[in-house]
């Protein structure tokens, strides 16, 4: 089953609670929260207090994407704030195995993400420890960028490796420039969760936009 995770980065920040409710009512399965620190990426977005406020006000599955230099330092705080999935970058400064263990200890689902330039093989030592792999189809930092078609090949390679190892429950998520047309190769390659910011919040009919991405291969 394909799940759609709209990125609230593209929402109206003056009405975040209402925007979250609106996107869930329009069929979103998961809320994707982009956390940026101005160090790992050039942009700065939101942190734990905003996540905690949203979680309190709007019940949903929260998928938190940490684009921060030292994720290990903040694991407990994001778990306490209510993350359901906590995803960090393999390219961050934190020890990957220690960060996975810290998230697991909090009872939160663990995600590991790779930037466009990082080969999928870098994931292999950790694959069996993860609930989710997040393939970036743009350089992390900003919404509204163009989808990089190499993402679908990476998804296919990760799916093949997971299948080879019997990791049937591993979720593969793709993030960046996802629209109805770019969703198609990702779904065909084996993606389970599609993140979409601009294509959902910028659409005149949000319900139709979510359905179009979800059903891109039908
Ligand atoms: C990029 C973020 C994405 C992005 C998605 O650094 O991780 O989640 O905001 O936005 P669109 O769908 O507009 O590319
Ligand atoms: Zn993201």
C-alpha cells in the first residue's frame, strides 16, 4: 500500500494546525516534518517545540526528517516531542549505529536517509537495523526543487537488497520534487512512502493531488 506523507514545509506556517488537519482530511497518511539546522543544510526551519505543539493538537503519524549535523544530540528530545518515525542522515556527524540504537531505545521507528550523491551501498551495514530508508531525490535544504531521476534506481537497488535479505517490512520513502509524474518511477521501483510538499500544498484541489500521487501507477 502506497502512503502519502505531505511535507508541512510547504504549508502556511501562520495556520499550521489547520493546515495539518486539512491535509489529513484530504487523504494524507503521514505528516512529514522537515527539521533543518542551518549547518547540515543551509536552511533553518522548525524544531522540537513546533513538533510537540502539532502532535498535541493534531493526532497523526509524524515522520520527522532530521537534516541536522548532530542528530544523536537531539534524539531524546524529538522522541519526547512525539515523533513516530525519526529519520536522520547517514552523512551527519553522529555515529550511525549509536544514533539508530538511541532512537530504538526510545521506542520510535528508525529511519536512515541518503543524499543524492551517497551510494546505496553505504546503507548496507545498517539495513537490518532500520524501519525505513529515505532516499532524497533532491539535495536536502529546500522545498520546490526538481526531482532527480537517479532516485528510482536507488529505490530499486534498496528494494532488491532488502528482498534478498528477507527484510520484508523495510519501508522505502522518497522525498523531493514528487508529483504525479515523478511518483510513477518511484512506485514502480518499490517505494512505499512518498513525501510531497509543493505538489500537495500548492495544488488547487489537495484531495485530488494526493490521490493522483498515490495512484500514479494505475
Ligand atoms: C527537502 C525536504 C523535502 C521537501 C519536499 O530538503 O526534505 O521534504 O520539503 O518538498 P517538495 O515536494 O516541494 O520537493
Ligand atoms: Zn523531508
